[in-house]
C-alpha cells in the first residue's frame, strides 16, 4: 500500500484449511450455579505440524462479536490428534441453530489476535495499554492476514 509516497508492506502465509469433522452436543443438567442446556463441541482431526485456530460462532443467524465469544486455540498439547473442543461460553437450547466457522491462521496472525484480545480484555500484565505486535513495515499499526476456514452447522435436538 502506498500513501502520500510512503510504501507500507505486510505479508502472511495461507495455511491449509483444517476441516471440522463434525459438531456434536452434550446436555448439561441444571446445577445451583448454571441453567440446563447443551454444550456444543467442535470435533477436529488436527494435522501434524503447528496449527492455530479461531472459532467464530453464529447463533440463530446472528454472529457473536463480543470479546468473550472469541475462541482461539492452538495444538500445542494435541499435536496430530483428534480433538473434541467444547464451546463453554454459553449453553444452547432445543431448536437453536449453531454455526461454527473454524479459521486456520498462521502463527503470526494467531499471535496478533491473541495479543489484541489480551489488551482489549485487560488480560495484559502491562501497566500501560500497549499495541499488539504489528507486522507492517514503517512502524505502521494494524494487521494483514489471510486464512482459510471450514463451516459446520448443527440444530440442537433432544
């Protein structure tokens, strides 16, 4: 990108799409602390090699955009295995439609979005707010990324 004669450059590497094998549910009965409902699980066969993921939820036709709805994870502890990843941020009810987009990020993009989430959520140990690591040239702030994704939808049933 060139602005006022100054060139800014950034690049990323498109990672192979890691397909969602399926979405499944498990009923959680009511407890003194939580209402009853269904937990949705993403079932993924993690390929060998470093993999970085972000799950984006769409519930009953509405994308969930709050910070607590953002779910990022890597495969540090599950290298090359089948993963059953619970989405605990909310419980679902019979008739709810849950769509999950599983994004496959590069390590650079994963780091950027993880840092951004920590800063926005106050999870950073820094005394003063900071910017996430930028990979643009000329000290430009922001991020450029490319990613592939797979999508699955499940309708909650008894």
